[in-house]
């Protein structure tokens, strides 16, 4: 149970991301959903709920109205991937596997050269444990719930010329 949600700060908020939560807002309102992200300025929560027909609903709970947030369930790997991919457009990558491997290597080397911790995770790159870069490894292929890190890594990748293998 947490009260004074806006005062907890980003380091505590991030521990709630990708978890199924119960949010008490206002006097009598209780909301449930997967916490997708928290706005670092307003402390507003973005909750997502998956529907049986494959769709999803999204709710924004204003930070000043949040009285209590309780974690109900941890997300499994499939749910985490589904949450992270929710707002990304479906992609079809026209590069062959060898070109993708080379491009992934170029991006990984560039990040390491700039002292950014990066590791390979299947066909993705994982940056500092909080950001994922998917094929074809451009700035628009980055995803993270941490907007500051997302912005910095995207700018760093944009500074890499050329990105092509």
C-alpha cells in the first residue's frame, strides 16, 4: 500500500511498471490494470487492460488523484512483451538475417564505444536492462518505459552515420 504517490518519485514508480496493479483514485474509485508507464512530471499512471477479443483498453489516471497503488501480480515474459509492443506499429523488416546481424553488431559496438552497457538478447539488444532495441536497430526501434533513457539512446543512434552495414 502506498499513499502520496506523486512524492514517491521515479525510482519507486519504476518498480510498479509491467505489473498488474490496483489503483485507488479519488474517494471511491478503484481501477485495475497493467501499469504501462508513469509520467515523470505529473506522476500520472497509464493502465492497460487486455480484452478477450485480442484488443486492449488504456486508461490514464492523473497523478494527483492517486491515493494508493497495490501490486497484484508480476507480468510474465509474454505479458511484458505485449505491453512493450502495444504502441509500436507492426513492422516488416526487408533486410536479410545477415544484414540484420551486421547492423546489430554496428549498433552494439557504437553503444559500447560510448560507454553504454548493452547486451544481446536473442535478436534484440538490451541497454542497461531498461531499454530494448529490435530489428532493424534504428532509433525508432527503441522501446522503454524510461523516457529519459529512451531519448538519449535514440539520439546516440541517430548520431551514428551511416547506420547501414
